[in-house]
């Protein structure tokens, strides 16, 4: 299975509501057969521009990164589900490389 990263912006909420929305998202991933590898909370920040989602205007959001393995076939359904979630402002899935490419551009040659 390929490795992906879900960059997720949730609307600014209290901690219990944020935890519930994040739990729903991770459970949705696992129900669809994904293996969640890591979860990073990047904190609450001002959005770079105001985003209108589900008839609400958002200027702040809580940023998360979810690192997971999944079959490529589940991505469309997952994104559709996340776009319908009223607590999700912006979901973005990126494919990650399993290993960083090795390069010889920096440092002395040995």
C-alpha cells in the first residue's frame, strides 16, 4: 500500500469538539482499510485567507497531519466524506515517498 499524508484543517473549536472531529476522521480512515502511522497536531493558526465552508466563514483553524498507508482506491471516497464533514475546513491528501532520495549534493564525498 502506498503512503499518504492527510493535511487537515479543522474549524476553530474547543478541545473536546476538536478531539471528536479528529477521532471521526481517523476512524473513517481505519474503516476504509487504512493503517494510520502518525498524527501531528500543528496547532491553531490564522488561515492565510478567509475560507467559507458550509455557510460559515472561517479565519482560524487547527492544523493536523495524518500519515497513513492506504489503497489508492479509497482516496476519492475519503475526500468526499471529509468535504461533507461540517468541522473540516480543508482536507488535502498528498502521496509520500517511503524513503527520502539520497543525494550527493552536499558535504564531502567519502
